[in-house]
C-alpha cells in the first residue's frame, strides 16, 4: 500500500480516501490527473511536472490528511477513520479493479456535478448511475471503522464517531443507520453480526465479518445484490427474515427498495 500523509491547512479536519490507484492497472495515471485537477484546481503535470512525476511513480492507494493542530498523540477518531479506509482497501481485493474504477469515475463525476450544490458530494444523491457501488463501498467501510472502534474500546463504556460527532455505543453503531445519507446504510452489517435479537425484526444473528465479506464480488452493485448473495451463501436463512431486517434498518421493502431510486446496474 502506498499511503500519502498530509498536513491540512485547517485545524481539526480529517479527510482520507482510498483510491487504490497503485493497484489499478488501467488508466490509473489519467484518473490521478483528473482527481488532482479537481481537488487542486490545477493540472499538476503542467504546473509542477517534477512533482507530478514523483506522484505518478508511486500513485496513492490511500491518502490521509490531518488538521494543522493535530498532535502526535493517539486520536480515537483518526484511528476510526483509518480503519474505515482499511475497510475500503480490503473490499477492493474482493470486488476488483473494474468495480473500483467505477467507484472512482462516479466520485469524479459527483465532484464535478455537485461542487456548488447542497448534495453530499463526493458520495452523491444515490440516484447516479453507479450509486450502488458507492452505497456498498461506504456502508462497508463505515461499518469496519466503527466495529474496530467498538472492539478496541470494549464494554460499551466508550463512544464511536459518527459524522464527526461522538455517540455512545451501541447507538452509533446499532442505530446509526446511515453514513452521510440515508441510502448508505451501515447498521445492517452490525445487526447481522450482533448476537442478540435485540431490535424489532432483527432475526439474523452471529454472522461473522468473513461471512458478510464473502457476499461481495465484482457484481455487488448495491444492497439488493448483497442481500441476494447473503441468502445464497446462507441458504438456511429465509428471505422474509432478511427482508424484515432490512426493512427495520432502512425501510427497504420486499423489492429491495427503500424510497431511494434503485441504482442502475453496471
Ligand atoms: Zn469512505
């Protein structure tokens, strides 16, 4: 993994990304060029060719930016962010380069389209062509970040970070149903993992992270595909129980529709 670390201009701001460009064989330099021009508003290959060559020779798999006043002490929320990013990186190895190129192209499109709007870019509104890839990618990464945090600070005494706000466990992981927007649901993974039938319609318990991870692949274009693969892999579980859990988590109905327009498949 090639990781760029960066001091931010502002205090207290953490931003990170997992582009996996060092692991993508096709068009990775041009994707990097596009992202640089969007983020820095300049074509680095023209304005700073030596710097660009340096970057192009070691394209970032991950970038981590911390605020200018960040101390070198352990930071809970930065650690959670790093494990969120590692969740992305591990998912990459299951879904592959074509999938990831789709994620990057959708994010690039979103940044261009929504820069001066109220829509949560770079994730978008959930209605974009490849929104299903963003949905799976962000939902999984956020779950991994929070679940690591929960295990690292056990016994329910601690907090997890949710959208920059400290929340008491289990609320932030169990009931925090979304990341940035309602269509990116994170709580379903925790409800599958936890041992307790502790919520209305939470009839699926004790599934491992590995079991859930095994449900992802190059064609997992949203939660509907995840659900189908989960039921295929765990054939003793019935569809109604899974549907009820998803409905409880985020109002998905039997057709796997939660009020947000269904993403178009690849
Ligand atoms: Zn993310």
